[in-house]
């Protein structure tokens, strides 16, 4: 897979998860989370995060303005009540790199 195909696949997965998300959250520095269910929205609000409607373009803007520690994670609640974290973009990954 070429780097441009990897880039496309990474952002395509993020776009897909944004389309499935209930809300999204940004700490203003580097942590971007997608709440995949209402339970996770409550968790992030309890942690002090603002809740935003899912919007891929807004997420891309947040990512662009984030520091190098940036990450994108989708979080859902398992049947047993535990959290399920799906890393979409790991810290220090650069899905926008051309090589």
C-alpha cells in the first residue's frame, strides 16, 4: 500500500466513525474523541469536555491545530459497561505525511 493509499484509508476510517458517532470532543490541545454512544457522551461531559455534533471537517481542523501529541480515538461502551477504545490515529502518527 502506498503512503497516499494509507493516508486515504486512515482518513476514510475516521470519516466513517464520525458518521457513526453520537458526539465528538476536543481538549483544545491534542486529544480528539468520538463518543459512539450516549453513555460515552456523559463520561466525557463529566470529565469536563464540551460536546460537539459530529463533523468531519471540524475534526480535521482540530487535528490540524493540535500539538504533536495529537490522537483521534473512538470510544464506545461494551455490553458489560466497560469502555472500548478504538485508536483511529495514534499519537505521533502523521496521516498527512506524504512519505
